[in-house]
């Protein structure tokens, strides 16, 4: 697990839940992970949902893990991202369960 995509609810939440996304991205980066944060991909609060999802999915498929924020299953977008991760064999974890530092790749 090296490159992690964050997925969780945004639509209808205060500040689009960006503070939670930014906090989790910072926590995981401090553990040494490369984090893809949709709140950084699409910082404009009035952006079109479809355009945001297309940009997010482009990044999701470059990751080996999807980290799910609380209440992700109540989010149309996060459920779509989870489905894509399932179909592509991307590791799925609850973000809060990631506690260990990223391990460096050992050259062969």
C-alpha cells in the first residue's frame, strides 16, 4: 500500500467535508503515504459533480488502495469509487484503520 485515494461524502455537507479530507490526507502523508485527495483535485465548491467524478476517477485508477472515510456508503460518488476499486482489485480499507508507516520499497 503506497498510493492511497481518499473517498468519502462531500455533497450536502458543510464546506463539502473538505476539512475531513484535508485532515486525513495530512495524517496519511505524515505516515509516509502518497495520497490522492479529491478535495485537492477539485477545490472549486461549485464545480459540476460529473466533471469532478471524471477527474477523480482518473486519479483513483492510479492508486493501489482506496481509503474510505466515515459515512462513505451514504455518498453517491464514494459508492461509485468503491465499486470501481472492487472491480479493478484495488485494496479497500477504512481510512481510520491505517496506522502504520508506509514501508519503503526494497530494491531487488
